[in-house]
C-alpha cells in the first residue's frame, strides 16, 4: 500500500484507502443520488431536517436556489463489501426520513460505528499517530467517540470539552475523563497545547471563526492542527447526516479559507476531497 507520508504519494495513498469502499466517482455519485432522493421526500417541509439538507445541496451545487435538482446522478453501483455497507447505511436513512426527530442522532451513531466509516477514520488515525506530540486538545471528541477509543489506545495525552451530556457518557465508556463541560473553546481553561485534533469538529462549531480563534489562542507557537472533515461539496449525504444532529457544515474550501484567518498556515495536505485531510501549524 502506498505510504500516507510520502511527499509524492500522499494524495494517492488517501485515494487508495478510500477505494476500499469503491471508486471515488462512484462514491460521489452514490452520495449525491441519496441526498437528492431524500430531498424528493423532504422538499416542502419547513423543519430543520429539510432546511439542513437544502443548505448542503446548495453548498454542493446539486440544486438551485428554488430547490430544483441540477442533475440526476446514477443509482449506486458500489460492489465491494464496504461499498455495499455504504449503500445499506443510506438505505437505512431513507427508511427513517419520516421519523428523524427520533432517528437523526441514532443514524449518525450508526454511521460512526460502520466499518466503511472506520476505513475513512483510520486515515486520520494514521495522521494523528505520526504527527501529534505532547498535550493534545480534541474539541467535541465525544461526538465522534469511536475515534476517542482509538486515540486512548494510542496512549495520547488528550483533553476535550463537550457541550452535551450524552457525549460525556460515551467518552467515559471508552475511558476518557479529562474534559470540561463548555459550549465552546472560549470557555475552557487557558492551558497551552501542542496539538489540536479536529476530526469532524467543524460540524459542532456554532460560531466557527470565534471557536477556531479561541482554539489557536491555546496552541503553542509551532503547534500542529490535524484536520479531518467531510467535504460537503463532495459527499452531501454524509454532511447532511452530521448536520441533522450538529450545528454547521463545511466544504474543504471553506475550511481552507477559515483556518488562515485564525493564524494558521497549512503545511501539508493529504486530500482535499471527498474527505479533507490536512496539517496546519500556528505561526
């Protein structure tokens, strides 16, 4: 397998790992196909689920301002074991569209625990094990608790903060208790960190610029920020599932615009789309 940390091969390495689910084009087509099929059901509703989906579809350029689809993606054609699981997950979302008040959170948890999602998360885990040093801060880690367990096993010195009670319970179950209860990074203790771990973290930021600025204020000069996030422009279905129980949605371009404004410089980019994986540094 191509090395993720080879200067010349890292983009290829990410593509190779994602291909375990299926060809990238088929992955994108499947995500767009389901997002638009969900829109056919939710369109016309005035609730957070329809509004969130519409926001993502606009960001991904799949519909116009009137909500009319711009194209008709072909039906899923993923054939690998992980690809079939990816499709099955989307089918489970389709079956839940009329009861999202009770199902939205459960669907996100089901996604996080899926083998196909772990194959994506594992790319990020490799990055963290290679790059993270010293004391690390991982915002809203409990919202992606399967990652928390892997980081604990790696022996990293990690602290997090959580807005909700449920993620705190999830973290306790995997042995992570070093945390604060806070609505944002601006409310946590002013401790200096060597590494920031931002994995799908942008979904939980209410005021993204202010949140990131407060995080950077707690990062030492030269400290690294390890970023892994769904590119909403490429995978609208996945971004929507996060947004249904989260607060925000980002494309790769939006992340690359935001982080330099907060005083960070990109030093490595492993992949821009469909998943955004990069390393930034406080200068």
